[in-house]
């Protein structure tokens, strides 16, 4: 029988994991769907799991409740270390992990990078009226070393075999995080490595260097959405995947915005466009099943 692209996409979606999705409730913006509908759609598509992310609160309690309602599927909680949870707060990390969080993101809207973008009136993540972001949260001291609280957070992540994600931080901060994660044996991902609007755009050489230290590149389909998002070309992503290697990358959507496709729709479009760009089914399977499952300790 002729193997259509639709058949290939169906096979890839079944058992796949979307590592980065936003849903309601959200304290500052409308989302395309709520967490319960997200889980129901993903289960119906036979996906294995979805990591739900909020820039403002730990989603682990929400994931716990949803998993009682939608059986046979895993919604996985996470925590972003923005000012709403006290910033670089090891206790918040420990509590979130004890309640089921598997991914800990370094600051996004509270990072120095995002704070400077907001001050320059560039597109940035919405914040609450009382957000403490006038200087931004740095991960480094004046000598360029990781702050003690960041090291404590990495130790908590290590003990739980959870995942460290870099968030929206600068290149020096990324390198310091990856170096420390490598030394401690912490699993680490680089968030949006091709999109300077969400942290820092890395050169191919930088990606190769970081991959050599064990970091995985987290490529989000949001980066290819129209303005105010990344507006990148899918062929650029395909070129980087081929150069860095699928074994050092994984794919997710970062969708949930009201004006964009639903996460499931975006997931299918992303896979379709990468197939058309010459990325093989086997490579895609590594990036949507094998690598995220290993990160989340699901296998």
C-alpha cells in the first residue's frame, strides 16, 4: 500500500511527547484551550505525554488532577523560575518536583534578556502589574560564575532525575548552566536555540559545542509562527537538525496561544513540514519519542 504523508504523521504522533505546551488557566493572557481539553485531544490522538508549562506558576498540581480524569495518558507538570515563584528558589523547585514536576525552566519573562526586551518595547511575554523585573534575574555573579542558589537548584534537579531547561537566558548563562549540568550529571535542554526573541540565538558551532556537553536542542514550532513570534523558515530548522544530529535535538510546539493552531494541529504541521524538508521518519521519531522519553525518564 502507498505510504502517504498522512500515514507517516499518524505513526509519528502515536506515542509522541510534546515537551512544551501552554494552556488555561493563565493569569495574564487567553489561551487556545484549557488543560483538560489539551489532555483529551492528546489522548485521542494517542500521544504518550505532554508537558504543560506556565510562566507564572507550577503546573504540577494541575497535571495531577487532570491525570485523574484523563486515564491512559500523562500530562506532566513543570516549573519556570520567574519572579512569580520567587525567582531562583530551590525550595519552590523541591516542592514542585515532589508534586510531580519533571521539567524546571530557568527564568523566562524575569530573565535579564527578556527584561531588556520589554524595556526596549520589543515583543516579550506579558507580566502581571507587580512583577519584579526592573533589573531581571541573572544566573551569574559579577565574576561570571553561577550563583550558589542556581547550583542548589541543579542539585535538587539531579536528585530527582528531572530536567533542567535553560529558559530565556543569555549565551554566557547557557554555557555556565550546561557546564555545571555536565559536571553534575543533570539532563539539560537548550530552549529556543534558533530564536533570539526568546533568549539567545546560537550559532551552529555553539550548538555543536553544547551538544558535546550533553545538551539537547529544544526546537519549538512556535518559532516558525508569524509575527510577533519567530517567523523562521522550516528549512533553517531542517539544516540545523542535519548538522547537529537528530540524536542531539527534540521537537515540541510551545503552542497554546489564542491566535495560533492548537498544539495537536501544530504538532502535525511541524512534522509534515519537516518531512517535506527532507528529515526522515526515523529522525523525527528520535526527536518526538526517543529523546523526550529519555529526558522525562519514561523509559
